[in-house]
């Protein structure tokens, strides 16, 4: 499968654009999962701005 990093970066709701994993969805999801978190791309833009990656936040602010 081809990774479309440029397109991913444009469409991602994550506000941490300087992250080295920004746009590398597979790596980003694996990294957050290992920490017991959800990646910012699963949240609405408003929800992502809360910087709370917990299940409770995701339930209320998911896309």
C-alpha cells in the first residue's frame, strides 16, 4: 500500500504539526496506542484542541 503523507498532513485534525509522525498514520496510531492514547486525527478539530487523548474525551469529541 502506498502511504500518502502529503494528503494525510492536509486532512489531519491533529494540531501537533511538528511531530515527526504527522502524516505517517500507521506509525502515529501505533505510537499512541502503545501509550494508551488515541491519536488527534480521531477527534474533531475542536476536540483535538483540548489536548486530551483519553477515552472520555474521544466519546464526546470524535469525528
